[in-house]
């Protein structure tokens, strides 16, 4: 597994992942409405180059808020935690 920043993955790839799992890249949470394809992110990519996990986040006023944590099919929770450590 390789960890990539949003600079290394296309906005279209992020949108595709959210549309597949959620129907839209838009995320509504208590602090607002966010387009996850426009947020900072890290992705877990397998050996075949497939995105198997994605975390989007927002840093504001020295605080980090995780907006979404998307584990792909079969991604272990330890790998999701690995994504969080990259923030």
C-alpha cells in the first residue's frame, strides 16, 4: 500500500470514489457542507494503482477536522488509521 496526497491523485478520481460509495462528493456535517473533491486529502493506493481508502480533512485555526474517512472494499481499519497519521 502506498499513501498519496491529493496532489498525486486527480480530482476526478476523488469524485468517482465518492459518487460510487455516496452518490456525490458533497458531505454535510455539523460544521458545514463540503465538496470532498476540493479538500486536502490522502489516499491509500494498492499495488494495482487502485484507490482503496481516502481521508479528506480541513485545517482551520490550528485544528484539524476530518471531513470523511472512506475505506474501500477490504481495507483493514489499521490502514484507515495509517491515513489519519499522515495529516
